């Protein structure tokens, strides 16, 4: 009887001790509660500087440039691409994704891999969706290679919507300045 009483009594004491330890301040005097403002999955890494690459309109030059920077067993060059997304089912799913903002038969379809994002691309894109179910975003990541209709791109960061004032800038692709070739 005595051992079950001791076990029943020690469990609440252990819980109180852990609770007290978790609410203590760190060595810097900063409380652990203030760390709740630490960047989370909706906050991307620090922004980089980018150098302009080829115009999206020149498909042959663009594909050659992207292929030269593709990940092939290594990390690849970090790129910043203007991507037009179609969101389906009221923003529940990402539909087609195209490189650049201008339509037409020559635009490149891009298959997006958002597995490196802490929050899915569709959840981020939904905040920028227009009434027609589309949005245009600056996406950073690595080109994974060409496909029949365009290419594959591993998204590592979403840099925000492409506004009307950035349409000219969105006619090109960009490479991180530390890797521009």
C-alpha cells in the first residue's frame, strides 16, 4: 500500500517540477515564452541577392540557361522564378503552374515540388489568389531539369506576390548572385 501511495504522490510532484523548469528564464534573462515569436514555417530564410538571367520569351536560351544550373547530384544554383499559378477548387489545390506571367502557347509548364516548405505552397498561394483563381508569385528554389512541356522546380521559399509594378522584372528569371554564371 505504501509503494502505491508514494508512486501516486510523486507523479504530481514530478509534473510540477517539470512545469517549473520549463517556465524558468534562460541564462540570458530572456523568458522561454518570448521565444514564441521565433520565425516559424511561414517565414522563409533571409533574402539573397539575385542577378538577372535570360528573358522568359526566348524559350531556347531560357531552357539552356536553366539546364546549366540544374541540380545534378549536387545542390544546384538557387533561382528566383516568376510563377503564375492556377488554384483549383476554391484554392484547395494547385493546378497548372507556368513560368512567367504572359500567356500563350509557348509558355513553360512547371511541375513544382514544395516538399521543402514547412507550409504547403497552396496554403501560401491562397493568400494571394485573385477572383479568377490565379496568382503570380516569386518562388526561389532549384531547377530539377526539363520535361516535355517545361520543367521541374524544387521550391525552397515563397517571396510574395508579383504586383503590377514588377511585371517587367517578371519577364526574366534570376540566379543567386553568389552563383550567377
